[in-house]
């Protein structure tokens, strides 16, 4: 019997073409201004802010501190942070066109001194990592400045982590996509052909598995899940904090429910209203910047990669692409490095040495440390639900000819991450087109926008597109730039202090403020 999972609209065919031209409204590109709205519909700077509501009907929580942290191999730097888990039932389709509910997974972070009557902050990280996983990482690397005043509640996106699971691919398809066709290409001689074929097979398998819900996995559906949580809590307004690709969800929520949003933090946002290749290049630029920062720390520490760590990593990637570490693929090595660069952590020196030692071991024939990191990265960022969410959200996926060009160009410009990023675009080339998620035409609250210089999840080239959306929606905003490397920017204590002030009374820092690395 075919298994029917959770969410989406009936398809005319399960293997339709990729997305066509964007239907989104034009987005203004906002530079370093004073953060004032372009038009006068926005709230007056002197208008008193509406405070988010405190749940009148909270969800039963259970402690899951040990389990969550053990699953992510995170260190005991989490002392004092309490992680709790819960679930609630949300409708698959709020219009009623598709019947049924699914189970949405929640993770709450607080401390023993977090006020019991404080309003919660809803957190979403989109498809970059599960929201619960991202929150646990943030909590263990020091989120206490924010948690001193408010609990943070992460809502996992449909089909990801603790929300109702999706298992739509065969192990062979999943393994092939993880490795970007490197070993499947032996018979075809072309990794691009192999990834395109695997993506086609994955599309058929997953749309068949999900039918008739296969198009209910976009940012707009994730936004409705946030509103289902708001309704479940019995509150009129919420505070929303998004990270990375979660910015698509947050802006979709602002478009659909402008009256229900009292605070909005866009942390390290992904580019808005851009094609998939542009968004991928922004991410690769961030990965390379984070790797450069790692290499500089490595040299300062005299780490095991030697006097030129970046060249050493580039050489390792070339060896991986030549099948030298088989069955460990180049994509697996690349993902392991990238995922390791996300966390600034409380002991950056220790993590720098640890990653350096793992890469050095790979070079001398011991692949175990990198294999462990690669397996963890797959578990965190490369599940079936994330494949579906990314493919649904993406716009104008390039065809195979264009991807071959990008693989050559990016492989030269971004030697560690570029080639694999280009090939990865073909995984979604067969996914059916969907309507673009709406962007807000009004925003009630002022908006705090955080970014990072070396962001390996999304880069920071999309910052101007996001502030352009906020400007078009008539809201005030302020940007704050963390000069460190990692994702998201809220790892910075300085950024958390700005968040704390904003959450208290909607006050913003000076636009264009900077937090040190």
C-alpha cells in the first residue's frame, strides 16, 4: 500500500517542469539608510508597541534536555538551559480543500529563572536545519541573554525532525543525492546527468508518497502552522524570530497575518525573491568566508593543517572528487566542513582544533572523524522533508546545461564548496512549480534585522533584498552586522543584547550598527 504522508495540492503530473518566471512583486533593494519606510503607511515611531500575548492555554511540555543535546553531540556548555518538547495538531490545509491534520513538533528553551509569565518568542529556521535542532545549538552556545527574559519556542517545519516524519525516497536515491551522483556517475561519466536523474526519481517518489498533499510544504504553509500555534495558545499577537531560510516563512506570516505580529526579528535572512542559483551562490560565498575565518584562526593556533589551512582543505576536496576517500564523497566532505562552521560556540579554539584534526586525519587515511561529522550533517540538514521544503520554496531551478556552466565557474571561484553547490541545484530541477509565497505589503512592528559576515548557511548578500521588502511594507527597521563567522548571528552576545532591548519595548539600535567577532 502506498503510504500517504501529510500535505499538498493535487498535481496534474508528478514530474512537471521546474519553476518558471517569478510572480513575486518587485523588491526594492535597501542600502544603508536610517531604516525609515519609503511610504507613510507604517506605524509612527512614537506609537506605543503592541506587546505579544502570553499563552492562556499552553501546551503540555516534557523535559528533553538530555535527549536533544545527546542527539546533536553538543557539549556540556548547556548548563542552566532547560530544553522541553511538545507536540500539537495542525491542519494540513487551512482552506479545507484537503482534510486532515499533522503533528507539529515543538522545542522550548528556557532557564530556571526565565519568568513564568513572560511571552514566548516563536523561532523558525526554515529548511536550513530543523528549528528545534537550531534552537538547541543556540542554547548550548549561549542564549542566556535572551532567555533571561523570554522562553523561545521552536516550531519544526512539516516533515522535518520532530514534526510528522516523511520517508519518501528509497535508500539508493537518498544515498545518491547525498553524494551528488559521484559514484552513480561512474556509468554515465557525468555527475550532472546522475544528479538530474536522481532528482527526477526523488520527485516521483516523494510526490507519489505525499499525494494529494505534495504542494503543502512551502513557506506559506509553514506560516499557517505558526498561526495554528498562535491560535492554540489563545493569543492575539506573537513575537517571531526567524533564522536563515526561515525568513521566507516569517515574511509569509507577516503577509498573511499582519495584525497578529507584534515583534519581528529577521536573523541572517536568506535572499528574498531571487532565483535558486543566486540564492545558492550567496550561500557558497558565506561558506567560503566562514572557511577563511576558520583558516585564520587555524594559523593563529598553529593547528594541524599547517601554514596554509585553506589550501590544505582545497587539496582534500580535490582528492575527494577523485574518489580517493570512497565511499566518502566530495559532497559528504563539503557538507561536513560547512556544518562544522555553523557554530561559533563557547570554545572556538577547541572546535577549530577539532575540525583541523579531523581534516588532517582524512588526509592521512583516517576518515572516521570526518565521516562522523558528515553523518551528523546529513541527519541535520539533508532529510527527505528538507528536500521537499527546499524544492518547494526554490524559484527558477536551472537546467542541466546551466548547471554544468555553474559547476565550472563556481568550481574555480569557490574551490571548496562551489562545484557541489552547483550540482545540488539539479536535485530539484524536476520538482513541480508552485505559486510564490506572498510578501507583506504592510508591517505593523518595527523590524530588527541581524546579519553575519561569514554565514555558511545563507551568506549575507540577501540582506538588501530583505530590507527592501521591509521598506516596501512601510515599516521602520535597523540592521545589525555581526563580524564573526557562523549561523545565525544571534550566537553573538552583542546581537542578543540588541534582541533583548527590542523584545522589551520594540526599540531598535542605530541602523548599520556592528557587533565585533
